[in-house]
C-alpha cells in the first residue's frame, strides 16, 4: 500500500496535488455553484446571515483560515469554535447562521455532539465538510461537501487539511456570488486560482531536500516558535501542531504582531523561529516582527515566495516557492510545514504514522 514511500504521512503529503485536483474537479466543471453543497443548498444558502464553523484540531485550523475568506470574499460574519468548548458553553445562536462542521473522519465525537448542541440551541441548518462518505456527521447535516482526499491513514492530518481549505474557499466564493459580491470576472479569476493550485503545491513539494536540511537542525531542539499573520497565522498554528504531534518537539504558534505581548521573552539563540511570510498585504509588518526576533538572537527559518524578496543573512534562512499565488497562498504554505514536521520526526526516530497517545479518529471525549 505504501508504494515507494516509507510512511503513510509521507505518501499522503505527496498525494496532495491529486487530492486537490480531485476535490477541485467538480468546482471547475460547475463553477462556484450552490449545488456543490448538496440538493438543499439552493433553498438554504441564500437565507443565511452568518456562519459558525465548528471543528477540532487541524480541521479547526482550516476553519480559522476560512474565516478570513468568508468575511472578506462573501462579506458574511464568521465565528470559528473549538467543538469541545462550544458544546459546553451557554452559546448564543442565531437561527439564520449556517453551522459548518469540518471533520476528516466525520466521526469525531466532540464535533458530532457540538453539531447536535447547535441544533438544540436553535441553529436550523448545517453543512458538513467531510472526507469520509456517509459517516455520522454528514448524515446529521442538511448540506454536505465531500473532500476527495482519499483514505487518510497517518494520524497527522495532511491531505485532508488542504482539501478542506479548498472546500472552504469554494464556500466563501459561492456565498459571495449568492450575495452579489463576486463579479463574473472575479469568479473567473478564483477559478483560475484553483486550477493552478495543484501545480503550485507540486512546486512546494519539490522543496523537500531544502526543508529536510532544516528539519535535521530542528531535531536537536526542544522548542520552536511559529509565526504568521492574517491568512497565514492558521498555517503557523498548523505547523506547530504537526511538529509537536509527530516529533514531540514543543512548538507554539503566535500571530507575529503578538510577539511584544509575551512570547518575545522566550526568544534567544536556542529558539528556532519559523515564519510563514509570503508576499501578502501584511508582509512588511511580518518583516519588522522578524527584526524583533533577530535583535534578540533568535534564528529565523522563513517560508516565503519569490515575490517576498527575502535574502539570506546571518541567522536568517529562507526557502521560497516560485511566485505568490494570491488568496490560496495558505494552501501552498501548508506543505512546507508538513514536510518540516515529517523530517524532524524521522530525525528523532519517532513513530511518524502512529504518534504516542493519539488516535486517528477521536470517538471519545
Ligand atoms: O477527523 P477530524 O477532522 O474531525 O479530526 C479532528 C482532529 O482530531 C485532527 O485534525 C487532529 O488534530 C489531527 N491528528 C491533527 O493532525
């Protein structure tokens, strides 16, 4: 089953261009059409006035990324909730807000219970973004979008995450269309962005040898800090989760603008700092945050694109993808943080596919 690969995680990282193409295929055929979300979508989507996303772990980080897209492209208010917190909170519910659950397995207990709870609180309809057909969560939802990542076996979620991002981006643009905020020209542009995405992801995969060289350095460290801003802050969170989950290196992620509010105190020469810094509107801000790190002796490992115009200097290492891909940039930048975690784990000799204490599908509380 593994073919030329050593681990399922590695295989699943490399399957991402195909997983993305398969998931995008229906969108390229139909455009950003409501039917992509199921037969009830045309009746339900035009009525919603807000979105509440509920998920756990990596799926929650996909939701955090989606908040940026949904609010900026669709102009709809969007909250993102951790399922295990939401279900025990006396939560305020607006019946016109669409509940969106995100789950690779479709069987995560906290997400399932949070969905039931949202219905009890008064939410009327829910969309499930799920990778496993006919699992519990999509069965309990009025609307569904199946990601087509194929079976994901490694405990660390990789191809499920990037296909979830594509599903959520599709939701944002579709809602934007329904609300008259996306012109035909913009729609064509977003379709083009999707069309080019698997190729850009392939470019990111080709960076593996350089990333491995970084990972070998990380393997000797006890801690790491991940920084990003805006759309790339959730990718920093995902990078930190991947690293701690499979290599057991303690990693934390912060929005780079928060450095001065606490985490800068941790920075010294023993603390590698990974920065997700493609050429988006916050790049200049990120650059000045990086100077704050350098001034304290922190060593920077920067994932950028050609348009970010970084050069290497003492204590600043840079790996770049060829060009900036616009609003889908978080999908491309998910790849290097997955590869970094994978190789750090290999160098430390941990069980990559079955990290200690964790299960693939969390069906207990
Ligand atoms: O199947 P789900 O997407 O509902 O799972 C949610 C989390 O348990 C999962 O993403 C977990 O955080 C992964 N092991 C992260 O790699």
